C-alpha cells in the first residue's frame, strides 16, 4: 500500500493564513517547477541551525531530512507543499500570499494541509496507478479527528504519526508507521498518563497502559521476536486514519480479520447475541483486549482458573449450570485425548528406538492431533455436539495407533523370545561338535632313520 506521506509547514512564523481552497485547489506543481528540479532557496535559511532556537526550532530542516523524505525522492520540493516563491531570497516575497504560500494557523489545519495533495486522485496518480485518497475523510471520522473538530488540539494529526520532514515510506523498516514500530508510535501519546488523564470514549476512560499490556501479549511476541508482520498491532484492530476503539458488537469482526475460522464459528452462535444483550465485547470477554496471551486448555472447564467458571460458576449474564457441566465434560474429554496422544507417541518412540517399523502409526497419529486442534477451535461454536464428535474421532484414532504401536512392541518381544529359543539348539549342536572333536584320537607320527654321513661311511 502506498504510504500516506505528509509534509508540514516550513514557515518563519508559528502559524500563518490558511487558504480556504486547500482541498478544492489541490494544484499540481507546474511542469517547469517539476522538470527543472531547481534547488530551493528555503534550505538556505531553514537549514541554518543557529537561526532556529526554542519554540522556533521546529522550523529547522536539514538536508538529510530532505534526502530521506519520500516527497523529495519523488521529485517534490518545498514549494510543492508549502507554496511560495522558491527562487526568491526576499523573506516577504517567499512567504507572501500572492506567491501562493500556504501556512498553518493551528493543528486543526494539518489534515487539510496534507489532504491538499493526498485527497486529489488525479494528482496522486502521478505516483501510484491506483492510489488511496480517502485518508482525510477517514481521519475526520476517527476519534482523533472528532476531538480535533471539537477544539482539542492535543490529539494526533497526520504529522504525529508520519512526521513532518524526513517522512519515510511505510515499507521502510525505519518508518514510524512500519508494523514493528506502530505500537511505539501510538504509545507516544497513549502511554502519556498526563496527556490521557480524563480522556474517555463513550463514557469509559481510555487509560494509558495499552502499550504496556500489548507488549506482553502473544501478538507482540510474534511480531517483535519472531518477525511475523501479519501479527496484530494497534492499527490492525483500531484502524489507522479512521482509528477508533472497536465497539462491543464489532470486536468479533475486528478479531475475525485474522482469525477467520474462529470468527465464523462465533458469529453463527446464540452466544454472540447473548454477549451483545449484556454489552460484552465478544472475543475480548474471554481473551482480553491488549494483553492477549496464547490460549491454553486451562481456559476451558470449571476449575478455578478457567474462563468458563468466571460466568457459569455464579450464573452471571444468564450463564447456566447446565453449561457448566458441559464445559467440565468437554475439558475432561480434551484431557483424555491429550493423554492418549502422549501415550501413543511414547509407545511409537519406544518401538522406533528398538528398530521396529512404525512410520504408518506415526503418520496416522497426526489425525488425532488434528482432531485435538479442531476441537479447540470448535470451542468457539459454543455447541457440545461438534466438539464431542471431533474428540471422539480423535480418541478412536489414538486408540488404533496405540494398538499398532503395542503390536510392534509385542512383535519385538516375540522376536527376542524365538531368537532365544532358536539359539539354544544351535549352541547345543556347537557344544556337541566341540566334544566330538575333542574325543577324536590324535594322529601318530613315524620316526625317520637318521641319515648317515656318506663321507664317514666311505672312509
């Protein structure tokens, strides 16, 4: 996706006059300006570090900022965003309204300032064949945009996330909106206790611990440690330009963006409507929201640390005791399948160690493991029949595999016994041969007459 690249003002005053035609006249830079790529005079002043101190420091721009900026790389220059006369070195001329200079009067003008180009599909097609140009309209529907319209200037605008100068492409790992960096970008505001104090959404405090909680979640682990960019971070659930907290009725849909199979099971259950009746946030009721951990089998059942017990133990939200018995039964059956799989695996491993052929049973055991995985998924159907059937299928496969593994071990034992039995007569024959050989008489040797010395005989 093309990055939503934004550029903030280069101005010597804090804010200037805002043009009323900011979006309607999203003018394309003239061919002469774009073709010539002439050096801008802006950097002559704005590049001087000594000129900008204190509050005015934000007007300092380095050549490195511009060289890294996606706009600069695409051939745009200061005046393409800010207007003015880039060829003049006269302060008044450069920043005059007559020269088309566009400045900002308040943070409320920033989205429109960026939308000057990014909402103009004809202009954006110069850079991307099928560009997105709905970011501005989405922003005004977001929690940030609505607050900004109401006069709250401490909310996020385009530059809060994308920066102003030196804006990198979204696909750049160093970009503030790259998947592995989005959470820390959001945390710049949302982890600020002072900034977030008193802020609410639909009457509920927003808090400031979201990043801390998310950092210990399975999503953060997979994204940051395993490098899986498909793992959920802030904008995957809340949106980016149109960011808002998911409503209670839409949480399952947000989770279902990634967890499609589980979501399809849940949305077709009566439990979904029961959750909505009590304003429970779907998936987050059991799994939490930001601090989501890897689900375990301990969540199922009626033991003290289970999720089911939190409602069925005291019949909260209309939960029934019959449901509690079902949860308990399913947990016991799930544990039984795990036990049989483990025992079958141990038997196969032992047979394999002894040199028996067990590739067939080992392959078939995968069916039982698949049944276990499917059963865990079917928990979200809140219907015992499908899960029961799947568990029964897994138990049957595990039993058959265990029987074949035991048969291989039995065959090994059988072979050892008959090897021992067959070895005894062989040893007996060998012993008899030895005794027979030892009983044979030794051969006698004839003494030869010594040869006389011929020389002595002749004398």
